[in-house]
C-alpha cells in the first residue's frame, strides 16, 4: 500500500482526488478528518488501497459476487447505502 501527502490545487474536489488516486471517499474523509469540501492549498494524506470502480449497471450484489464477499461487507467498509457508475469502492 502506497502512502503519501498531496497538496490540493485549484479545481480539485474530494471526488476528483479519490478518482485520481484510486481511493475511496470514506477513506479520504477518515484519514483527513474532512468535514467540508477541500480547497486549494489543503494537504491531504493519501493511502492507496484495494479499490474497485463500479461499472455501468452494477449494484452491490454484482460487486460482492465478483470478489466473493457479502454485500454487507462492502456497505460497512465504505459507509454508503447505494452505488453508481464510476464510484470507487474499498474492497
């Protein structure tokens, strides 16, 4: 697992940073104690992890089946109750 710091630049959002570095939003939020949107100049701690990007028309059951785990594990690990195309999930 790669760990590093990243300085936010103009135009970055929390979701764009998650996508760029393949990290889940819940991990970024937890590791940086985020309570509001990030802004240019902020320094974020990034831990690359085993993530999976949701494909079109996939739901929790599809992803869980792919990885041989229960959908509840995905829900609990990511702290979310729905998935959508392009979302990075911690697996």
